[in-house]
C-alpha cells in the first residue's frame, strides 16, 4: 500500500504477544452488558436473547483460541470476568477501561 508514495516507508509489523484477541473479548463483554442495559422492553426479549447467544458464542470461541497463548493466571482472570458477565454482572465503560489498561500493561511488560 505504501509503494504508491514517493518517499520510502518502512512499516513495522506489530509484535505477536498472544493477547491479540483479548481486546475483542472486552468489546464483546461491553456490548453484551450494554445490550442488556438498553434492551429492557418486553418486545426486546427475543432480540436480546439472540444477540446474547451470539456474543457468548463468540466470546467462548475467543477464549478457546487464547487459552494456550496467554499466562494461566490472566486467562483465569479473563474467564472469571466472562463468567460473571454471563451471569448478569455489568461490564460497562469503567470496567472496560480498566480491562484495557490491564491488557496494555501486560503487553508492555
């Protein structure tokens, strides 16, 4: 893509850490929580049920993908967060930001 420019650009590939899909898990947990917060009318029940299943299925798939790529301690922590959100605990902006800050600190170490 950068070949079309007159200057020569070196594009560095991001380092592979094993934590690449963890951020996506955080996004999905937030979306699940937000959907529960917003879709509260009786007429929304069926739609909420459908998207809850989609979010949970994608989260579980990502958990399986990252299980062997990250430290057991952090995987356990993420799994516990997922379990609590699946059981109804909220995971909105403040918790998502803390989740990302924790992820960033892990990747920088």
